């Protein structure tokens, strides 16, 4: 009988595995899974199945609760630094981009209702390495975003009860700037929510629905009071006109798009809904309503809330971390109490966003564990709670550690670029999956289109960002736009679709995913240089982990599966021979 040893059974075995790295990379990096494997054989590695108890209204509740809590209460003031009062349009642009991406997520989630989200979608299209790189960025996005929101909770709670945030945090002068504010409250909140999500998904949904319903009432209150008490002049006049430009577009169109890139963190919650697909009772009906419906509803709420705050205060007077509370603080006309109400309501809204996002991050990690590119320990589902307890606990502690010392501005830049990258990859994947059938369709025309369209979008973005104003810039932008439209139309006419979705598909293929690709690239171009440095560093770290660990663990799992099947076939063959001998 043949046997297969682990690459990690001894130091000698590991060095032998490292010497075979090029061969293993060529075998595993581009290896693709199938939808059937993801929902059957791969899912079985978690042991007990997650229970299918969620309906469309649960998903809408998760989507609204996940997005609203983190969005307006964390990133509105930072978006206004780039866009001014036009941050309202920044939210609309980011919402459109999120909705187009949501269509792409929905097609995959309906066809393949598993908890892996973007990781699973890329694993069945572009292979293991692309899925791992995207999955690693996605998990880090969630950890960073949740840490940012937890620290924002401390700020809102402190201002709501009249205690300065500085008194809630400890300053350590020996640590570098941006990492020297120790936040114990944020750690406590993250750990409590970790215990809740480990207990039960169904009960977590009930808690989320109650908190979200209360939160919607609070949002309506904020919008009404803002429009009632605000001044329309704040949409065009800054508080300090000598040092800040005036007008609804004080920083021009480029400022609006830069603001859209910053506030895009507000929509990170909707993809967490797709990770619940494995626990949805009727994926074909419930997932499209849950994902797209929550994005549309939240976009409307964001725009109204941003408009409300812009009417309350000039954009240059927004508080960095608690803009809505600061909008009413210090008012002498009897409305100062509203800041306390807003602080309490925002604190509970932030809790719902943490709950949803931490549910999502654990399910991503669970499915990544199923693929064997990280230890299978993360894939285990507890038989009593039917939740991925190991992944939930590990990421909860990791998030708490990040929230302990990392400031908000450091976290948000990294989250925005990672989110846009993941959404860009999923939009590419849905086009590739529609037009390429593995083993029967030539992928070169589709890959050529995706590369050409991406390059055109990058050139357009660079011209927009760096070319000086004038007629040459307008001509170059128009030329890039015409080329991009021509590429889409030629691809649409020349390359037939290899598969049609059985239940739900992105409409107007390939136009909607292509627009999503363009918007994600354009928003990526609006981010600052340090964001790319941090993103490049983390991506390089993920590549190193894949080369030195994941590819070997994946190779071992493939070999174990092969020998397991072979031994099973040998056992069946021996049994058949034995039965035949008995008959003779």
C-alpha cells in the first residue's frame, strides 16, 4: 500500500517540500475547483453543516445593520475633507459601484451557496493563488474595518455621556504616532460580540433585527432634525472661508471621486451577506433580495444622512471621529441634548455593524480553512452551535488586538484599497465564468478583453489624476472612454457566452461587470500613495505565506485525497474478489 507523508511532519520533510516549490506552484496555483465540489466535498471538511434558517428579511437586516453602523458614523467626516458638501454625491457614486459589485456577488452566491464569498468565487474561476491573495486581503479588510468601528464606538460612547475620549484611552509615548492610543473599551466590545456570534447564527439574526429596527428609527430622527435645524448656506459656505474653498464642489469633481473612495468602506457590509449563503433557506429567492435590496436601501439612507449633516455644519467644521454628535454639541438654542441621543444611537448602530462583519469574517476564514491553504482547524463547525467557532474566536482576538492600539486613520486607508481590490477581482471573475467553460472553451479571448479593459481603465485613471487641466486632457480622456466602450462592444459581439445562469444572473452582460471594473479601478486611483505601500506590503506578506506554507498544505491535501480514493478503490476491488471467491 502506498503512503503519503506530510510536508510538515519533520524539518527534513519541509526542506524537501521547499525544494519542490516550483513544481507544486505550477500544479496548485492555477488549479480550479468546481461549484459541485465547493457545495459538497469541500463543505464536508467542516464536519457538521451550518443550519439553513435565514430568510430574505434576515439578509436585508444583516446588510443594513452591517453597512449603516460603520458607514456614516466613521467615514463621513473624512469623505467631506476631500469632497466638501458634495460628499452626498460621493456616497451615491460609491453606492452605485457597490450595487454593480453586488450583482456580481449575487450571481455567484445563488449558483454556489457556500460561506466562502469572494474566496470561493475566485477559486472556481482563476484558481487557488488568486483566491488566496483575495481571501487574505478580504479577511484583513474585515479585521481592520472591525477594529476601526470598535474604536469609533469608544468615541461615540464617550461623547454621548459627556466624557472625553482621551479619558477612555491610555497614551503610550514610546509607541509611534498612530499606534500609541490604547483603547480598552474597544477590546471589550469586540470580545463580547465574539462570544455572541459563537453561540448561534439564528439568535444573532434576531438580535441584529431588533437593534437594526431601532437604529432605523434613530436614522430617521437624525435626518429629520438635520433638515429642520440646518442651514442651506452650509452647502456652499465653509465656516472659515479664508482658509477653505467655497461652493458645493469646493475641491472639484476629482474631490468627489476621492471622497467616494474614502467612504467606500461604508459598503463593506453587503458582501458579508453573501457569506451567509450556506445558511439561507431558499438561496435562489432570498439572496438577490437580501444583497441588492440592502445596498439600495443603505445608499438612500447614506445620502440623506450626509445631506442632513452638511446642512447642520459647514464641511470644514466636521469632527474627525464623531461628526453627528459634534454637529449639535454646544448649541445654545436648546438642541444640545440631541448630541447625547445621537451618540447613544450611533453606539448601538456600530454594534450591529460589528456583529454582522464579525459573522462574515469568520465564515470567510472557515471556507479558506476548508481549502487547506490555512490550517483545517479554522474550518471546523461546532456540532451544537452549528457555527465556525474556531475561526470566530481566532479572528475576534486578532481584531481586539488591532483595535487596542491602532488609530482610525491608519485603519481606514488600508481597508478602502483592499475592499476595492476584492470587488474588482469578483467583477472580473463573473465575466470569466460566463464566457469560459473549463476544458472546452479557449480562455484567451476573455482574458485578453479583461486585461485590455483593465489597462484602458488604468490609463484613464492616471490621466484624470495627473494630467494638467486643458483641452489635451479632455481629448485623452475621451479617447480612453471610446476605446473602453469599443472593447466592451467588440467582446460582446465576438465572444459567445459559454454558460447561462440557471437561476439568477447579472443583467446586461458584460456591460454591468465591466462598469464595475472601471469604477473600482477609478476609485483605487483616488487613494493616496501610503495606502498602496501598506497594501503592497500586506499582499507581499500573503504571497510569502502562500509560497512557504499554503501551497504545500494544499498539495498535501490533494495527495491525501488521491491516496484515499485509491485505497478506497483497492478496498472495493478486494471485497469484490472476495465475494466472487465465496460464490465459486
